C-alpha cells in the first residue's frame, strides 16, 4: 500500500502535528472497505484521517484529552456516518466500545505517550523548555505533577523517577525536590526543571537533565503503563480473527510491555532456563501472531523531517481465532 496522506478537504486537527510512521501503521492495519477500526489515541487525528482515506470504513476515535476531541468535531463533518468519537482512556477501549454495541473490530491503532500539541501548549505543563503550570494531566483531572512533587514522600518520589524515568540519579533529584519545596512549593515547570538541572549534569548526547524526571512524573500522573497493559488486553478482546493491532511506542518502558505482550500472546514466551524443558500443560494459547519480528523504525528521512520520530518503534500483531485470555469486566467476550 502506498503512503496515505490527509487531503486538503479533510485536514488533521493540527497541521504541525506529523503522525509518526503513518504509512507503516496504515499498511500494517491494511484497512478494508466495510471494516471497523479504532484509533485509540486520536490526538490530532492523523491516523484516523489516513484510515478513513485508505478504505470506505468506519473509525471510532478515542482520546482522554477533552481538547483533542473538541478539535476533532469538525473532522466528523468530512466523513458523515463514518467517524465516531469517544471520550475516555484507550485502556478502557473494550468497555467503551461494548457500551456502544461494538463487540468486534478489524484493527486498532495506538500512538503512545504525549502528543506534540500537548507539549507545545505551555498551559498544559508537559514541557521543561517552556514555563507553565506544573500540571501534566491529560484529562485535566486527578493528581497533577505539582501535587506529586509537593506531597509525595522523598523515597516514593525517588522510586517513581527511577522506575518511570530510568534516572540513575533519582535519589539525588528527589532529595533536591523535597528540600526545595520546604521553602517554595512547586507550581511552575521551569522551577522544577531548574531544580533538577542543578543536581544532574547534561549528558554527552545533549539530553536535557530534566527529561527523565519529567517523563517519569507524566507517566505516573497519567498511569500510562497501566493504561497500556489494559489497552493491550482490551485489543485482544475486541479484535476479530485476522484483525490487527499496530502500536507505536517512544521509549523502552512502553516498547518492552508491547513486545512482551505480543511475544507471550503469540506463544513465544521464553523458557525460564535452557536446562528446563518447555512447558506443555497450561501453556498460554496463541491469541496473536507476530506480523513483524523486529520493531519497525522510522527512516532517516522521516527522522530528519520529524525529529519526534527518532525513538519511535512500531509493533504489529494479528489476532487468531482463539478466544481472549482476558476479558474486560462487565463486557462480553
């Protein structure tokens, strides 16, 4: 399939947002006329538009960010009867769709992490390069990043920064945060970024010292890894036989979860030891088959045109006929 690009008559909601690995995702999902597809992370609508243009299909677009769905409303007018929006988390995609009498779909696209629109909007508090309120909540509700850094115990902060940011100086950063908040609680992104930069030197590859801590707080506040695990299980429940799932991740924590899920669900889980025979009884059934053995990465040209694509990894899996190993509570398998 040739690369698909949004047409001038049906633009994505933000022309500055470039969908990563767009043609590879659409080629992997291989949309068909009459098919039913889910864009679990609508964002600016790039994957949604590409799916709608690739085939005469229906797309259900999900996003937890109310601003993203508000921007997308005009897009539905370009595809009457073919585009439906759901406000919620993609981790709940199975229950969200079942509530709307959709119990099987032909493809699911997930573009993980944060969108460039959210990063560029300083009022959302995701960026350490732009001063703004220390928020980071995708849904604009619940605990904010400011709540976390101002109230969590030092040991818990250190664990979060280490686990979700893979920051080897996590204890040093957490201690600096706790000391600083005693005299001045954190409310702005630059205050936090400067506190981190005072403790951690810039790496040789030029990555800002605040990068890993901001990533950790964002993942923690939005429960992104738990969301991913639930979303993968939901995809297993919803996808029909031969239906495909395409997942784009941007850091090792996400990609590790996706890789392990597909490996385990395709019956390729490694033995605990080469000296132990492969188990037979109770071996998980293969509910998926791997479409690409190795993660698909962006071309040099795409990275040049869109630096955000630099760390992207795409994994694609196809649903088999076997029943799902997990079922969303309250939904029908």
